C-alpha cells in the first residue's frame, strides 16, 4: 500500500489530539488524568439491567434504521410535549457523532460554508472539510460569548449552516438567552440551517438549559445518552428536526451506520426514566472545586455547563504549558486541538475529587513557574 491510495479528503485534518493524549494515559503509570471528557461514574444499574435483559431475551438483531419504537416513540412524545412543533421528527443515531456526520452529509454541499464558533469540538471543522464544506470560524475569545454582530457579518450567499454547541466543549460556556434567540432569528431571516449540539444539556449549573429550537422551529437538535448516563461506549444518540431532513438522514443512515445497536436502544428507553440529579449536582461541585482552586492564578471564563474548564496558560503557549504538565504526570489537552489559537488548555473535571485536587495542586505549582 502507498500514500497514493489514500483519498485526498482525509488529508484535510490530523488524528484527534485528544485521542493521542488518551493513548498516552494508557502508557503512563499513575497519571493525573484530567484529559478525557468521559463521566467518571458507571452506567446506572437500571440501564445496565435493561440492556442485559434485552440481550438475554434475544433482542440482538438489526434494529429499525429509524430506531426501535420502544425508544423512538418515547423520545417523540417528550419532544412533542416540549416543543409542540407540527413538523418535528426524531430518529435514533449511532451516537451523537453519527448524528453530526449524517447531518453534515445531508445538508452541506461542496463549497457550502459552515459557521463554527472558535474554540470548537474537534469534530466540527474536520467533518465540515470531509464533506467538502468550508469552515468559517468566528472567535469567541476571551470570554467565549457569541458575537452576534460578527455572525451576521459572516453570513454570505454560500452560508448553509450555523453550528452551536451549548453547553460547550471545550470551554464549558453556556449561551445566554439573547445569544440563543439571536442565532435562531439570524437563521430564520437568512434561511440558514441551525444545528444545536445539546449533548451536555443536562449539565447546566447556574440556569436552566435553553435550546434554540424554542425560538426557531426548524432548528436541528442533536442529543444522546453518552455523557448524562455514562454510556460513552454504547453509541446511542438521536436527532430531531424538520421531517424532510430527518427522512433524508434515515435514508443515508441505511447506507452508512445501518442502525444503532438494538439492545442499547432498550437500555436507552430505560435511561429516560432515571433521575440524574445526583450526577449533575456532583459535577456542579466539581466545577466549583476547580474554578475556586485556580481562579486566583489563572485567567478563567467561569464555565456554566458541561464538565470542562478552559484556562489561559499562565506562561508560554498552551502546548508548551501542557508539555510541562506532562512532566508532572498531569494530562490535560492543549487548546490548539480545538482552535487555531495556542493560548489555552482544556481540563476535564469528569474525575474523582482526589484526582481533581491532585491536578489543581500541580497546576498551582506550575503557574508559579
């Protein structure tokens, strides 16, 4: 095999920097791992039991492409009750990542522009390029607020999609009501698709979660079970939006992911009845543990959701600072993984308290040089 065999579209981006750190963590003895955005609690017992029961009772065949009724109908009822949109359908995807892939495949033509807020989840820019789209990055530094005036100025005849992630990875920022409503209005005025990645919707600490779908009925929403229920390896997500788009995504799913795993869908139906308050309250406290432990030495825009803090490196570039942290067995992610700017680093507090405290202690020592 030679390099000439490799498709050109794969050269538009590198392997995920997050995965590189994840691989490093497996090789390191007793690391202080604050790198990966994966809950530190296990899947709740009723959800595990539902999956085991589904497997034991023979629910192991292909699922319906659009999702099994046990889950899809339950999701549809909840979505209808929340939004009361006449034209809002849901289907079950193979993880939220699968939902994002299908959304971009079904919306973005080569040359179409996609507005992405910088810093951004690593997948957004890479997948936009993979489908032939043109990422249009709008900086939200230093406070990670959405600059509606710059969004309006960035819209052109080629703009197809605005991609919102709130609560956000990597910053933990939560868009304000004014920002959410402003994006919803801009998308409607210019007939642009608005995609809302709401995978961290259960992790809002200072105010209730808001979706742009409350203001713009054509908003496409992506959500899933990975973060809320600790089901990251189970690959279960869902997408809801205008019926014509959802039907198209189901058609494309038939030829790509085929379906989400059937036993996991039965588990997902059980998960919808599980109260996750204890998890979100614990992560609220963990957020405060990190912010209170570092804010006197680091420039931090207080994260109001998700489970990340995105501090500015106190000296050097973000990459240089992360390299020094590695010498102390502290694993965090350089900000340049999520941005063209190499000034910050991402810390995940989805970890036991004692690991968080060890990380805070190391970061306090490093800040002093």
